[in-house]
């Protein structure tokens, strides 16, 4: 299968790989798995007092498309509000990376991870 240059770039130079302190009250953690292939993605956000995501990190145990999708997601989330971040769609990620149909679920994993991280943060803050 031919991967797009953007997938290869994010796969070879993933942005924002790492970990934030999950116990930090300003950090939201999303942990999701793909039933289709068993891959796992952890995505974390750190939110400032204005409700803006000032940092985002991920760790993905999965294929190149899943790594690229989560790398791109962390880039896009930084500087966004929680609601803006939560409205990032997997279709937009898949389009940006030119993912082939069999790899669409990898971008779904990223969207799920974004939502899970935002929800975790909101839950911690009593916003849900
Ligand atoms: Fe398992 Fe993507 S299908 S790594
Ligand atoms: Fe399963 Fe990419 S996350 S193939």
C-alpha cells in the first residue's frame, strides 16, 4: 500500500510524543483501542485557565496511520478551546493524510482519543 508523504512524515517525525502527568488536575487523558486491530492510543491535553489547550502529547501502539493520525491531532489541538478540539473530525484527519479506506479506522481512533481526553478533563473539573 502506498502511504502519502504526510503519513510518512508524521510517522518518521512524530510530533508531541510523550506523556503528561495524568494526576495533574489540568490534564485530561484519553485512552482508546481499535477493535478492528487491537491498536491502542493514549492522548493527553493540558488546559490553561482560559480553557485553551496549551500542550498535547500522545503515545500510540499501532500502525503508521494511527501514529500519523495522533501526531496530527496533537498538532491541531494545541491552541484550541476544548469545544474546538472536540469538534475535530476523523474525516478531516483522514483527508489531510490521504488515508486509504482500509486505514480510516486509524483516524477514527484519533477522533475517539481526542474526545476521551476532553471528556476526562471535563469530568475532572466537574463540567460534565
Ligand atoms: Fe494493527 Fe494497524 S492493524 S497496527
Ligand atoms: Fe488499526 Fe491503524 S489503528 S490499522
